[in-house]
C-alpha cells in the first residue's frame, strides 16, 4: 500500500495570475492498493463519484504513460478535507496525489520535478500544482521554449497569518475563466507585473506592509466580482479591519486575507459575514510539499 498526503493551495494571491501559489496545511490523504481493481472510495468534503475519469486516477495513469508503461489497476481510498470548487486547489491536489503514487510505484522514475512537470501540463498552469508538489510560496514562469516551467520556492514569514472565508456555493474554474477578457491594456499588464514582483519581494524581505499594494489585481478579480456576491465590500472591510491583503483564492469564490495576529478577530468577523451562515472561516498555516509513505508486505510482517 502506498499513502500520499498533498496540501491544499491558494493560487494567484491577487495579481500573480497563473504563476503565484501558496501551499496550505489542509491535506488530502490518499491510500493506494495496487492490483486490486480500479476503484475510488471517497470520504470528506462534497461528493466525488467512483468513476474512471476521477482526477486521482487521471494523474496516476498519465504518470505511467509518461514513462511508457501501462498502469496497473489500483484502488484508491481518499480522505479529503479540502473544500471542492472553492479555489483551494482540490483538483490539483487530486492530480498530484495520483501522479505521486504512480511515481512511488515506479521507483521514482519521474521524481518530484517530473511529477510537477506532468501535473502542470495536465492543468495547463502551475499555480496550484507547484505548491502541492514543493510546498511554501511558489513562483513559476514558463520557459522560453514553452516546454514546462521554471519554479522557485520561498517560505512565507511565520508571523503572517492566513484566513479564508469559504462560501457554501461552488464556482467552477471553467466558469471563472470564461469571465475573463481575451485582451488587456498595457497599463494593466504593467500593473500586474509590478505588483506580482512586489508580492514576492514582500515575502522575501518580511515586509507585509507592501502587500497593500502588491495584492491589488486588475487582471482577473474585477471580472470575477459579479460571480462572487459581496466580494468588493468584504475586501474593503478586511483592509479596514487591519488585514495586510485581501484577494480571491484561486478562481474563487473563497476570499483570503493575510493579517497580523492582532487583526484576526476582526478579520474573522468580516469573512464570516462574507461567507454566510452555511459556510466556513478557516485559519491555515503554510503547507509543505507532498509526502509519500510505503507500507509493503515486509513492513506489515515487522509490525505484526
């Protein structure tokens, strides 16, 4: 049996569209039993059907295909606390889990970098899979030849606190992307580049006061606001309550805040009002990259 734990993630972080992401200490756990027939037993947030096109099996099969081998049958047992369809990287965690399990079964034929390259190619962008693979705050940029991404990782300063208001409704990524324009102005491109660079510098230098400017987005959030009721008012209220930054988590609808400890109670109240009675406010820490453990016959005999 192979077990993997994969962190949730928050992508974009405001202006870092498709390039910035942060791993969160909310983890999908998947156990794999090879050779027991293809199946998925799912427990946790929402409902995921036992169908052959589920994302864990997709990641598993694509990893085998990448090394030119036919995948064995595999039964997965997934325990998932990551809210589905809320902008917290549940889809990327599932893909990474499947690919990481396959890599372990293949004796590390892909390696961590190979798992990243594979899952980023499947997703089409690296902002969620990067944190799920490597942990921390990841920055990913497409290479000049268009073949993959160069990725770097930073640790988020420990005094920065993270809150997420998670509404009860889902917002499919496809719908959120459909709201975006095909072209942007030169000014918006410059603002996006400069603020994304400032976000990374704020984290590297532990200067959270820079986030007030660095987290402002003009590339995607203005076009997604109509899809997320109360977003603009809640963002304004969070900043007034002392948050350093407030931004959509991924494509939404979850709203994230970075705040000092003293501002957490006021920020929680804002996010609770934004998310609504049936939703949640999560306080999370930065997470690590995926972790794999093997439990074979030898280990079972030793335990016995």
